[in-house]
C-alpha cells in the first residue's frame, strides 16, 4: 500500500496568495490605458468579491481609486 502526503497550504500562504491577487487587480486597474481595459479589470474584481465574501470589497477599493488623477 502506498500513501501520498497531501500538503495543504498554511494560513499565511493563503493570506499572501490573497494579497497578491488583490494587488494584481488593483495594479491592473491603476495602469489600465483605456476604459475597456479598466472595465475588464472591474469584472475581475466583481468575480473576486463573489468568490471571497468574507474579504473586504475589492470593487469598493476600485470605486475609491480616482483613475483620472492617475492618468
């Protein structure tokens, strides 16, 4: 009989993965060159929020970001 060790990520690894995903979406939104690019990233943020109901709203963070000041 062969056993395989199933490694589950520790809590800190999960937290860093979540942080990286959020940062990626925020960065892509901040650097979007067109309205359609920004809209596509916004859909990603909506999907993130739906898949992570316990996390703070990423869409709310995008709403708080002033894209006109960054352009």
